[in-house]
C-alpha cells in the first residue's frame, strides 16, 4: 500500500529563545498585573460592602427617625394630657361648691326670705345674693342671720326696697321687700 509522505517546502523559522531576563520581566509584569487586578477587585468589594452597610444604616436611621417622631408625638400628647389633668384638677379645687353656699345660706336666712339669685365674683372674692322678704323686719333678720354665720364675713346690704304698706301688685300678690346683700365666704378662696 501506499504511504503518504508530507514534505514541507516552506522555510521554517527558527524560534528564538527568550532570554532569561525577558522571561523574568514578563513574569514580573504578569504578577504585577495580577496584583493590581486583585487590589482593584478588593477595593471594588470593599466599596460594595461599605455601600451595602451604609444603605442598611440609612434604613435603620429612617426607622429610628420614625420611632423618634412617634415618641415626640407621644411626649407632646402626654404633656397636653398632663396639662389638661392639672388644669381640670386646679379648676375643680378652685371651683365654688354651690351646694355648700346654698346649704349655709338656707340655714342662715329666715323662712319668709326667698333668694332669687346668687352670683360670685372670683376677682373680688365676693358673693352677691338678691332676693325678697315680706317686710323690713324680715330683711333685718336676714342680714343679721347672715352676719352671725361664721363662714360669712364683710356682710353688706348693698340695695333694698321696702313696699309702702300692705299693697298688692297687678297680679294680686302682696309686694315684697327686695334686697341685694354681698359678703365674702371663707371657702371661696380655696
């Protein structure tokens, strides 16, 4: 059988062998290139981790800001509630207990005397009552009864009217003596 033989007629180039120094330079260059690539990759990784950490910290700060806003709102509401509670308590303490005034007046005035209105002036610590009674004698008894009560002081008859005789008004009812008496009550200052 036939054998095939390859013949190369082209001139063959001789390979030049690299010198030892050139090989060392190329090796050092490749090593330096690898070191720079590793250094660059390390910096990119650090930048990525720092950015991720910074994003996490910013998210935590935003969450804490929301919590801080909620706590500030709670503190403001707490201060408002405390203000309302202390104001209500202070007003309740400083409020005149009308039941006590009326009870003490009821025990101090005669049966024939009727009180039509009671007003309190907190700035002057003064209570003013207006009413009516049957005659001048009952008016004097009313003023003296209020003066004799130890809870009332500086009792003054501010104004009074006395009917002339035993006349009747248009509706047929007898006319009454009217009065306005002012005094200070010891519990009004509490």
